[in-house]
C-alpha cells in the first residue's frame, strides 16, 4: 500500500518529458514481450484480459458505468470529427457490410451499400406495407 502511494506521488511530480519517456519505455517492453509470445500464450493473455474486464464491469457502479460510456462516446465523436471524407466513406461502408452480415444471406443482395440508399429503401418498404 505504501509503495503504491509512493509511486502515485512520484508520478504526480514527474514532468511531461519524464512521463513520455516512462510510457515509451513501458510500451517498448510490452512490444518485445508480445512479439516473443506464442499464439497459445497470446490466446491465454487475451482471454485473461477479457475476464478481468468483465469482472471490472460487473463491479462498477452505475455512476462509473455512465462515466465510462460517456468517455467512449466522447472519444468516438472526436474520432468522427477528425476523420477525412475518405475515412468516413470507409467507416460507413464497413458498417454496412457488418449490418448485412448480421442480417444474414437472404437480404444481403438486395441491400444497397450507401446508407442514404438504405434509408430510401426502408421508406419504400414501409410505404408498400401500408398499402
């Protein structure tokens, strides 16, 4: 406990350059470790990470969950604000592909790639169902 407090205190006092150097050193060490691991070791590590994340999410309070989800949404908004039109097109196309895969093969051929066409097709279907 004292070590953790000492470490936290030390990190609060470190400069931006020291923090950057420490994080780069950690990242290099982690890359080296991961490049040396086998496929089986990687699978075990990923499974353990997922289990830790599930446990952490089970124990979080509603307020903590709200903060986590708000942070995720904010990061996503920033990513989308900063993306180029080409990146946006790729993201929307990938989203359309995933959507088709979720729906299954029976509707995948009739669905257009463009989200605007998709919306128009949905409106047409709704109007034909009303008739």
